[in-house]
């Protein structure tokens, strides 16, 4: 495979991996979990050398320091450089993958209905979303963002974005397996970015920012948040729609309708809220509601919603 012309700092580092650094990475990779003391004993290296190597591996997202302890010392866990980093992430875009040492809850983050929206506010992931461009590889995106985010995080975010149709990814090499150097070669390339969806995400983040400013109740004379007007207009439209929908519902349906309006609009939400009460039977009796069992969304008749907005 032809190596990409733009290399990340991480890739340059790994290309120049010293025998000592490679030894530490290999021991951690083979043992999965070790304390720093155990790593020192196995490698026959000094404590200061171990500390330097481990710090670099943690910064690159290959190793995490867990809260688990052995002999009162925290365990280091190798989480990168395994096939799951690539083959499992690719499979996760179309089906629920089993969790691995890479990320125990990664399958949940990919397939959960709101996983894309959580990226708007989580761990600087917004930087990835606003820098999405056709033709960029994961390592080129990493280079553009500098050290703000590890390559492993960038790849996870890209797969989540692909799973929820914000972008379309192409895989451009085979899994690295246990080859640490290959791990830092480009894995994904962005083929398509859905600019319309990207604009909607920008709007949602802007509205959230305006709401946060409003909740702080700090006004600056002569100045407003960029999205403050949109937030106010959306609030008025929401109130009107809510009033018209609830006024059109029968008394027996009002509890279910109110729950849906308040964003319990997925079947799992309503299962949790209503517990043993069969809300699905109730929903079938409401003429303007449809439960889509393919997506778990609760849908309203389009004409009914249109009338509610008038």
C-alpha cells in the first residue's frame, strides 16, 4: 500500500521508535494489563524510562491507566494496536459489535440513537465535526488538529459519524493486527460529508450555547448571543405546537401525547416510562400516531403536525 504523503507527528514518532520504546509497547501489548512496577520488572528498564514511554503511549491513545489495582498499584491497560481497533469499528457501522478491550461500551456509543449528538459537547469532538472534509484521511485530520485529540479518538468519532450518515467512509488498508507502526498509517478516508446534516448540528450546538447563556442570566447591554433570536423563536413555536396538539387529543390519550412531546419519542423511552402499562395498544387507538418498529421512532401524521404549526 502507498503511504499517505501527509504524516502525523505520531506516525513520525512511531517510525523512529527506539528499541527501548518498542520493548515497552510490545510487553504491554502482550500482557494487556500491568502495573508500572511489573512493567519495570519485565523490561529490566528504569522507573524513569518506563514513565516516559508510558506517558507517550497514553497520549497517543494506545494505553490507559485504569482505576483497577494490583498490589495497591494502578493497572495500565493496552487498548490500541489490536484488530478490534479497525475490523470491529468497521463492523460497528452496520451492526452491533461486541465490546472489546478497546472500549467496553464502544458498541453502545456507535449504535445508540443519540451518539452523534453527544459528540457536539463531549471531549472537544466538535473540533472533528467542523473539520470534516472530503478526501481527508484519519491521519491527515489528526495532523490538522495537532495534539488536541488522539488518533484513536478521531477514528472512533469518524465511525460514529459514518454510522449516522453524517459522512461516508472508505477503509483504505487492512487491519494492523499487532504491528504498532502500521497502526498509525491511514485507515479511513472521508468520501462524502453531508453538509446539510453538518449545518443542523451547528444549529443545535448554537441553540444549546444560547440556552446556556440564558440560564446564567447574564446580559451584556447592546450585545446578544448569535443564536439567541432563534432560540426565542423556537420556544414560541414549540409552545404553540404543544398547545395545539394537546388540545386536539382526547382526555384518555393526553398522558401518552405529553410524554412524546417531552421527547420520550423512542419506543425504549416509553417502555421505561410506562413500565407494565401497554402504551403500544394505546398508541394504536390514536389516529395521528404511528410506531415505526424498524427504527423505534414514534411518528405523527404529517398533516396533523402541519395543522398544529399553523
